[in-house]
C-alpha cells in the first residue's frame, strides 16, 4: 500500500519531468547507449585511474627491464594505445556532457513549471482565504447587528411587560373600585 502511495506521489511530483523521461539516460536506453554511458562514467573514477597507472607501470617495466621487447623506448605502441583511448574517450565524455547539459536544461524548465504551478496554486489559495475572511467579517458584522436588534427587542419587550403589569395593576385596582361602588358597601 505504501509503495503504491509512494509511486503515485512520485508520478504526481514528477509530472513536469515525465515528458523528458527519454533524456534520463545520457546515450539512450538501448544496449549501446547504456554501455557507452557506463564506459564514459568509468573514465572519471579512481578505479580507472589506478588501473591505468598500474597497467602503464607494468608496460614500461616489462619493456624497460627487457622481459619483453614488443614496445621498446620511446614506447610508441603505448602512445598509440593512449591516442586510441583518447580518440574514443573524448567524444564519449563530450557526448555525456552535452546530453547532461540538455537534461539539466529540460529538468530546470520542468522545475520552473512546477514552481510556477505552486505559485499559482498558492495565490489562488490566498485569494480564497481573503474571500473567506471577507465573508467571515461580513457574517460577524451581521451577527453584531442581529445581536443589537435582539437586545433592542428585549428592552422593548421588558418595557412592554412593565407597561402591561402596570396596566394590569390599574385594571385590577379599577375593577375592585368599580365592584365596590356597584355592589355597594357590604
């Protein structure tokens, strides 16, 4: 479940990069491209430099000591091997650098698109929050106005209740007075 969730998030996050997925491999996705890329990457490793130094040292030692004489001093065959290596390595490295620059460019563009979308979404959310804040303030003002109206109505109700009580007392007094006059003194 987490793997699916992670893959979904990766696809959602990389949606701006997916149109350029074909550029992820420097030399292409075929057999030659993969081998050429690994070969070009190998040239810059300490393993390659140490191995090349050891091979050259053994080559020179074998020929200088005289154990073999297939490439005597000035080591023309060794120079030819270096030239051949440089003839293949330089274009592969340049191709890798060019393709990496192209990848960096399109990935930068995709990142910029992603940042622009985030900025747009952020602005939309801020506008929505401002609208909601405006509505909240309007509702609070309406609530305050309604509260004032209710308070006014309560005061009027209290006044009317007092008036009704006073009138009821007067009516009761008048009724008792009229009753005492009509019925006479008993």
